[in-house]
């Protein structure tokens, strides 16, 4: 297994456009998380899935953000009508189970720049 | 709910020791520690569960004081490769099963 893959690595978009990111977790991992990180800050929780079920979405997240994990495999994160404040590194992570004793494996992230 | 890390930054010479602290105002189920190098993804170091256990990982170890809701990460005889930003991530008791990360501690190890 090659770890958690994210695509694209970088995305530059104009304000108001929609963007979609993809995350491929480690195949045997049930849990998948999306975080956002800005310079000098720790990762900020966005949402997470147990298999295909979205279990929680951050209250800080506006309705412009949506995530899916069809069939419990890869996941997509879509941001509609992007704003400059959405510029950040978007990190995906996965963990093997719901036993709450395993660490997260993070992907390399997608860096979004909204101009 | 975000854990508080201290110090914000540490500069060491190779071979010196450092301690990074992580405190929460909420009762914790677990504490994770990660290291992130510039431009890279965070890498998992270790997890501590409630119960006051201590773990070790080469010259990096950590403890979890359940009474104080505080964890400390100990780096001994630091190496150049230890440089990076260290984050603690906490999961609260009775809360949702996700990590909330602190703002990080930047560690610089110089020759």
C-alpha cells in the first residue's frame, strides 16, 4: 500500500469557482477524515466518515462545503463558490478502525489558493 | 476545546533535551502526538490512552496525566532529524471520535 493519496497537490482557482479534491485512503482503513490547515496553525477538523457514513461535520463549516465517500472507498471534498478565506492546505487522513487506539495516516494534502 | 501547547517554539543544539506540553480543559480519552516537517504531512508518533500510561519510541517518549488532563512529549539527546512542528491531538471522553489539534510547537535542532 502506498499510503494516503490526495489529488491534486495544488489548485489555484478564481473566487466564486467550485473545486473538488479527492482522497484515496489506505485500503483497509474504515475511517477517513478531512482537515484544513493554514500557516502556523494545527489541522482544523472538517468532517469524518466511518466507511460510507458521514458521522460528523464541523459546525464551523459552511454549506458551501460538502464531502462524500461512496462505497466506503475514496472520498471527495467539494467547495462551492470559493472565497479567499478558503485558501489553505486540505489534509485527508485515514485510520484502520473504530477502536480509537490507532493513529491517523495523513496524505500530503491539497494546497488551495483562491485568487 | 482546542488543547493548549507550550512552548510555542524551542531551539536546541544537537544532543540537548526538550519537553513539549499539551493541556486540555476537557476530560480526555486519548492524546496523539504528530510531527510535521515543512511542506510535508503530519506523521503519527504515538498515542496515549487515559490511565496515565507512558510510552517510548526510541529517544522520544510521552506521558499522560489523567488528573491534570495533560500530556508531555519528551525528546532526549535530540538529533537534527527531530526538527519540525509537533502537534498534539486530543479526543475527549464522551465526545465525538475525532481529534482536535493544538496550534503546534516548532522545534529547531541546530548542529
